[in-house]
C-alpha cells in the first residue's frame, strides 16, 4: 500500500468526528502513535471505519499493535454506541486492536475492588444492554493498572507529553450519592495533551464537581503521565502506570495555558466549570470545540452560549469548508468533522472543518 506523506510529519493531528449524539476523538501523536478516545458513531458516519481505512494502518506499532491506546471515557450509551467494532471478528478489525485498553472498569476482586463501577447506577436507554456486555468483556482480560503509553523509543519530539486523570468510581459515588446520571458522567477519564506551545483538554462528560475534585487533587484521584523523552522516562519509570508525583492538572493549565478546550459534556450548560476556567492561564482557552448533541427534546439541555463569547475563549481564525473565519467556538452540529493540527512551535493551531472527512486527509501535511 502507498504510504501517505503525513506519516513522516512531526505534527500532532487531533480529529473530532461528527457522530451526532456522541463523542469520538482520535489523536495521532507527533511520534505517529494513535490514541482513540470514545466510540460514538451515527447512522451517517462510522469513525472507526474511516480510521481503519485511512489512518491507523499507517501508524507506528506500539507493542505489536498499530493502535497504541483506546480509551472509553465512561460507559454511557452515546460514548460506546460503536463498541462492537472492538470485537475482533476473525481479524476483520485487526487495526482496532490496541496495546492499552483504558476505561473505568467493573472488576470487584483483589486490588481492583477500590476502582469498581456500581453498575446499578449506570443509566442507559433500553436497548444498550449488549454494548455494556461488550464493555465488560473487553476489560475482563486487561491487566491493571490503567496506563498511558510507556515511552521506550530512541526517537524523541521536544515537549511532547500527555496525561490521564480520573477519580475512582467509588469516590465519585460519595460525591454524587443520589444522582445516578452525574455519577456516570463524573467518572469520565480526562486527557491533557501537549505538543510544544499547543495544548488540548479532552474531559469527556465530566461535571463541575468532579473536575474540581481533579483540579484540587482530592481523595481518590488517579494520575498517569508520559513525557516522550528517554531521559525523563528513566527518572520517572512509574509515571505511566501509577499515581505519584506527576504534574497536577491545575499546574499544567496554569503553566502552559490551553489552546483548545473540548467543552465538557457536549458543551451543555450543566457541564460548564468555573473552576476549570479559573485554572487556565489567562482564564480562558484559545478556542472551544464542541462535539454537540442533537437537540431532540427539552430534556436534552442547551449548549452554553458562554463558549461563543470573548469571555469563553480568545478566539482564532479557522478554515470552514475552505473559508477562513474568526471563531470563539467550533462545533460538529452542522455536520462538520474537525481536524486540529499542532505544529509544536509558536503561533496557534491550524484548524479545518469539513462535512466530508476525506477532504481533511489532504490537510495532514
């Protein structure tokens, strides 16, 4: 097969796919490794089919897999609607096999017990039972603890790093003793990714109380962190697999700022966190990106208009179907897939929105 030119690029690629009522994000690191976050899909578009055809086969292997890590932020229906793609049917889905399968889990024995989900509190619409069964089966063979990529390569990219932050589900249960929906959202796994001057925060559906818990480094916090540098890996060999003295999320946001904020919980008003904004350098990100739910009923909630103001973001120029526009926020609502390019140098990220994701492939270099 013909190797795409972007394979040798030292840019980071972040894809936010339009999946309607759900979330699916893909990070291609500057070292050509892949991290797939959540498995939302729609009748019109299946992200894993697209990635399996155009992206994942060309990634560098990590421990014999093309995909380094797949992450499920939390087991609500709109984040696992495409989870059956992870069942390896006679090798048909070989490109979706990953070295690390990372998610809040359900094991209840031994050292795993303090992190177990209370499945009686996970509320999904009827008809999603089979997806939950798949979720449980996929984790069953995994080995604790949850991890980030263990860096052991001679290749290095300056200032390339990412971290995983979450609160153990039993502690989330204490924070939300009576609200099952917020219990499920609160356990979301949060990703911070940095490449040079550019940073992004991917918080899943995390709610304000849970993100404050993470920012304050309170009880039950777990941290994993990888800096893609051999010297650092030798000094901190356990950072990728156990909580220790990894950087606090608040200190990272204060120090590096935030180029892109993926709005928590699809940008809904209920997900807005004043504590998060107070933690960001300059008190706001460069741009807000929203994987927006389609508003089907009054109970769906509304996207917070704050994200679209000068208080919600600094704003920057983005390329929407070939036209350059100044925006404070961008969204998948109008059928757009979003591609964000981090160059690792100064300036701002380069951002494209297209309804046909194949048009974005030409932007990767």
